[in-house]
């Protein structure tokens, strides 16, 4: 009987000592470059005839500075990544792979690299 009590006591104490400590998962990392991956997406979907080209009132995305202005004020993320009004491109949401690339670039601070 004493053995059973000792085993039960050890088991109970052992359970109390076991505490689940969740480990923090590292944030996923991604590395994209503006010139290699982001700019081609912009040129194929945004800086096209009638849209974000020279003299376009909402910015000339053939120039990094105009695009970066929209990134800085949050309108790029709102319209392209989140696809909220005004949705860009207007006719379709970008493929998820393109969205992932653009989001990674934004997470890196949207450098001109």
C-alpha cells in the first residue's frame, strides 16, 4: 500500500513539474529584390499603358520614387496586397505568388535593391 501511495505521490508531483512551455516560432524570412522580383510585377501589372506611367496623376510606377510614395502612405498595401478599394489592378487580384513577393518586399522595408 505504501508503495502505491509513493508512486501516486511521485506521479502527481511529476505532473505538477511538467509545464508546457510554448516555443516561439521564428518569423518566416524571405528575401526579394526590387529590381529582380518586384519591379517586373509592377511593370507587368501597374506601369502599363493608361495606368501608372509618365504623367499619370496617381503616380508613375516606372519610377521607384513614385511607387515608394504609395508604399509609404499605405495605399499600395491597401489597394494591391489587401485588395481594398480602390482595388489595383482594377480588373483582377494578383496571383498569390506575386502577393507573397510584394508582401515580403514590404516586410523588408521596401528597399530599392
